[in-house]
C-alpha cells in the first residue's frame, strides 16, 4: 500500500558517510543513508524497491525530499511514506530505483528538509521516466524499454507486450485454471461421474498507482470463470504488475485464495498463459529455450537443421543453435534447402517438475501424435522462452519453480502463426490438488473426546474446522520481452535473477539507531558480546539458523502449499520430523520463530537469513491464515495440514510476524493488503470462541460483541499489532485503529492486576476491555499462562512504548507491563506477596527471560539482569550443555542421508533464539567482559 508520496528528486547531491554516529546530524537539514545489496551485488539491475526507517520527529512529510546517487552517479528515485510516528513525522519510507546497465555496489539516499513548497514537488514528480496512459478501457505503461497494456475488463490481464522497437512479442496474457469434481482413484461407485472444468480469468478491477515516476504498479483483481462446464466462479485472484523505468522486465506477483469445497473442487492446474506472435518467422529461425539446473538450458529450434544426414553448413548450424538468424537459405547446401519440407517441426514442448528432485521433458510435432522424451534433470530453473531470430519473443520465469512443485512450463503451437507459453503454478500433470481432511474424525464427537485425543497426538480436532477454504498462495513471476532471441548466457542470467531477485537494505546499525523496529534487538557490535558466554550464545544462534536452512533442503520442506514452513517437533525413533503426528507436524508460527528469524537478520544483515525469513513470511501470511469466510483474520495452530487444527486464533495471524519484511521491502503491497485485512480479525470472535473447549462457563457464556472473552496475551497482542501497523501506516482505518489501541491500553492499565488478569471482556466496537466475568468489580483476578507472552506480546509492547514515548503511554500501562515482566519469573512467595496468590508451575522460562531482561533494562536493576541470565541459561529450554551439533545419518536407518539433532524442537529454537537476541541487546553487560 503506497500511502503517500513524499517527494522525488533527480538532483545530484554527494555526501560523505561513515559511522552510525554520523547518520543523524541534529543541526543539519540533510541526512544521508547508505543502502547496499543484501548479499553480493547482482549481475543485473532491472529495478528495485526498498524501505528505510527514520528517527522520530526528524522529517515531516510535507517538508521532505529524497534524492539518490549510486557510486557517485545520479539515480532517479521514487519515494513514498509507509509509516509515520505519532507526531506525524516520517517513520518509514519506500523507495524505487529504475533499471540500469550499471550495477552500483551501493546507493546513498539523502533526505533533505525543504520549505514545504508543494508546487515544487509536483513539478519534480512530473519529470517521470515512465509514460502511463490511463484510458477508459485500458492502462498502458511504457518503461522506455517495453510497453505493456492492461485491459480493464474481459478475460485478458495483459493485451500486449511490446519491445522498445515496437515489436509485439506477447499477447492475451490470461490466467488459466482447471479443476474436477472428484478423484477417480477413490474407488467409489460414482467415480465415473467426475466432472472436469476449465476456467479463465475474469477481470473485475484494474488500477494503476497514482505515482508512476520511476515504478508503476498495475493491480488486476478478479475471479476465474468457466469456459467449459458449469461451475460458480472460483479462486479470486489479485495480480500485481511492477514496471520500472528503463527496465525490460516486468515483475508479477500472483495471489489467489482457495474458496472452493475440499470435497468437490479438486484443482488440476493453475497457470499464466501468453500468446507469442510468430507469423513471418521461418520455422528454422524459431527457438525454444527451457531452463534446467545450475544455469543449464535446453536450446532447440522448431525445425531443427542440426544432426541431419546432410549438412546445411557450419555457419547455418551455429546460427540456429545460438539463436541467431540463419544465413539466407539460398546459401545453404541445396541437399538440405531442397528437402526442408521433410524435416519435422516440433510444435509443443512440456517441462514438468513433479518433485523437488526431478523434472521431465518431452516434445511432439502436434496434438494427436506421440510425445518424444527429452532427457530431463533434477531442478529446473523455471524459465521458458519462445520466439524468433527476427520477430522477437517472450520469456517467462517462475521464482522458486522447483521449490513450489508441482510446476510446469508448456510451449505450444510453436509451428503456427501464434504460439503459446503457459507457466503452470500447479501442473496439470500432477495429481489433483487434494485438500480434504487427512482423517475422518476418529469418532471425536464431543469436546471431551477431542481433548482426550489432544493428550495423545497433540491435535486439537473438530469437525468443520479442518477446512482449506480461505487459505491463500502467492507466487512471483517475471516477464522478459526480446526483439530477437537472446543468447543462452543472457537467459541463464535472467533465470538466476528471477530465482533470487536483488534486494537492498540499510545497515543493521542504521536501522537500530532509528528505533523504528523497537529497541529489543541489537547489532553484533552493540550487544555486549565480548564475554565468553555471549560468544557462545552467538555461535548457538548461528548453528540454529544454519541447521534449519539445512533441514529445509534435507527434509524436502517444499511444495505448493508447504514451501516456507518448518516442522514443529522431531521423532528421534524414526529419525524424522513428526510430519504425520497431529500437532507436532507443520509449525504454523508456534511460539514465534518468525520473530527469531527476522531479528537475527536485523542483527546480522545476512543474505541467507533474509531469503529464509522471506519465504517463511510469504508462507505463514498466506497459507496459515484465513482470508475469507467465518475464520477470516485468524490463523490455524500447528498440524499435519496447515489448516487441519481446530484452534483458530489471531496469535497465528498477528501481523508483527510480517512487519520487518513489509517495511524493509518498501511496503510490499501484497503483505500490506494482508496486514490491513486483519482490521476485521476481531469479527471472527463472533463465530469462533477460542476457549469453547476449556471454559467452565459453557452453559452461561454468550457471545456478545460488547463483552467478548479476550486473552490479554494471545489475543490482545495480535489486535494491538494490527492496530499499531494500521495506525502508523495511515491505512484506510488508521483513526479507528488508533482509537481502539488507545482504549485497550487504558483498559489494561485500569485492571487491578493489569496483564496478570489474564482475561478481559472486549468491546469489539470501541476496543475497550472490561474486567473478566469472574471479577466484575475489578478486585483483581490472577490468570497467568506460559503462552500469553509467546506470540509477540513483549515485542509489540516494546514497540508501543517506543512509538508513543513515555508521555504518550496511558498512565499505568508501562507499570502493568513491568509488573508482568518481573513477576512471571519471580518466586511464588513474591508473587503471592504482590497478588495474593502464586502463579503456579509455569514453563517456557527460558523464553520468558527476555521479559525479565526488559524489566532489568528499564529499571536499571543489575540484580534482575542476573536473574534473567539465570533463567535463560539454567531453567528449561536449551542448556549450555546441550550437544549444539548435529549428527550425520545414512544407510538403512534413514530413507536418505540427513543431519539429525534429535534434541532440537522448534518451540525451543524460537524461544532460545529470540530471548538470546533480546537479552544480549538489553542486559548483555551482565555477562561481564
């Protein structure tokens, strides 16, 4: 969501830049921030978007302009605000840079204070490097290197793509969808009655970004409508097209929501298809390219003239193989040129990736005739090209092609006047997408049965709750048009580019200094890591990150619905993660590993961590959360299927898990959309009672929108995160968000026991929280859970404290939080002295040590800091004496060789990692030097 344009300038301004201490100059009207590529500088620069934070009170949106240079060369940038501090100053900005033949090692972005002359800024904004035409029927964007037209109605998303020379190389870009009503192999009596359906996109709405000076965003929304068979519209989609100035590439972000019925709608294909004009191109000058692994390419022509019994000539053969126009046919050996009509033309090619370990290839002369096998390989690069040496062509590439199997690439009708490329996000050659429950309920007909089953498989099942309807998926695609067939090396470079799109970020030191993402994390240099214990913790954090990166590969945590997630608990007997055991399978953000991954990236700036956390964010935000239906806004607890558990809660969907990626990406529009839709998450409390199976008042509790049971940890932390992000982003409902957040914080402060109360009665209309039904007089209930602070509560409270400042916090709110932080880890005697009763036997003390550390830091209490480190090192969770190593397993014990660390669970990883980072940042000094 681009919330507000704050300025763009092409002025060349050079400034020096050195240490973190010089980032901000209080007496200067200009500050300079260096941004660098995450990882190595890329080989190609096709345009990029990134985000930057700014300190509170520094820059006002109506008095700030931004300029950019790359290695001392002027760079045009487009800038907009993505978040604001409460005083209205800029908190985060997004910036777009256009494509460049030169890849700069770093960029310097200058923020300068102006006199607030809106006319001047409008004049600068009109100096656009893009040409956008928004007519009644369509939107056309000219980047200077390509032109794309987007119709505003019909079944076509992109009517044509032209190169800078005017050649149309892509037409009628549309979505294709296939489904069927059942699965034949069920061996049921009605298996022959399976109906099959074909759908195409139907466009409902098309919009272009208001500011398109360097980057233009065209957003197309719609649903899939049948073209064969009778069926309701299916799978609503949002497809975003990003076009950058001077770029010859289009980035496509394709999102859809499954809104079907799991026992009736079995998807058999999801794709994006373009027509490629080929008329006038000789068959032997038409080329097919399909990317294999490690930069490899299949290089073929529609009519091959190599390997024949008669030789047309070396120059002819070389030209065809290299994708160049062959010499005039009159110069060929006549024994070949006179017999061209006898050489078959290969019209169709198909690459299918049905697993992360292998793809198949085949081709045929035309429909109705046999396919000929082509040797396949392991992991295809996900790029296909169809075109000619003189007419040009189009390449399509799918990011993470093999990781999100089953996928496919089809080239069809290449011997006709108009060919097609279809990129299959879900391949029709795969088994139908079966989203039905994985068991029949096992007779768990009552809450009593379901709770008893929970004791054995850790699955919280309930009929009607194990539905995929509402889950979503997002994929990234790239389109590359060409005036002529490019070299194989060029296509190999584009394949690498599409699979790891370059990303820019400021240094960890700069981000930390702005305090725009809280103060609970620190960089390696600022976290008091010189002691031996601190160094050991650093090695352990690094081990855990690398171990999980390795497990994704070794355990093949890949697939259309699975890639990006990790598993919950390990089975040391079978030497595998418990993929088939109830609540021990897919993790679904349990205990916030998301926060560990992102805070570790903030801490280190490591490229591998960024890519890992990015994939995790995409998955957990889309698949593990409901986007439509009665569960909309809630996520699903960990399980064998990402939606199979009946525990639907906002603790899983909390947007604090997406926050870092959203801001670092410059305000990724899809993630911003997902964050905003959570503004209605509290409506789900009207249909879903998270405590329905364990409450003691099932006979009397009535769902009342003005008095909803609300967990002050699990639920409020998710709501507070939603409200803060909507408020600071100035989203469409930011004033409502601010009001509800303020009302809820005042309410918690007014509870006699604050957060220790555990539950309150939430007014959905106002955000106010009354004392629980068990304590209507607010005498002081005590209900402390080990889970309350395990889903982002400490982090969101810290951010609120920093965002609002001490003067902006409701009276008593910070004291209520500090009390909770102090007393959770205190002894029962101290707890009873303060609250009248002890808290009982609490677990997850290692993870909660970060609460103690926060209190120690805020209160400057060295004794409390020592207690925090004792909780971290000597209670539950990972001990210093743990193995801190994995063991290589092979042979008959395991299916494939793997590295095992049976002592690891993802719960412990999340808490050890997050607490380690926060404790080092806040009380690292207490470990000594």
